[in-house]
């Protein structure tokens, strides 16, 4: 009897895990889920691009100051 109860509990747990994971995967392939994924990707891309350009601008400004000092160039 204990063995059957154990395997029944294992089956219930496995089924619950499959159902929950299936719902998650199903939600990801619906049009709303795909739109959410694309939106998140776009926000990530925008943030990385903004960070890149901020870093680039800061580096250009620092290099300009270095070159002006080196060439003894004044505004």
C-alpha cells in the first residue's frame, strides 16, 4: 500500500509540474506572450545602445581634453 501511495504522489507531482510548465510555455507562444518578449528585448537593446553612446561620448570628451592639453590648444 505504501509503495502505491508513493508512486501516486510522484505521478501527481510530475503531472502538476508538466501542467505548470506547459501553461508557461503556452503563454510564451501566444501573440501577447510574443509581443511581451519582443518588448522586453527592445527595452534591453535600447538600454544597451544608450549605455554605449554615453560611454562613447564620455571617452570622446576625455580624449579631446587630452589632445587639447597635448597640443596646447586653447578655446
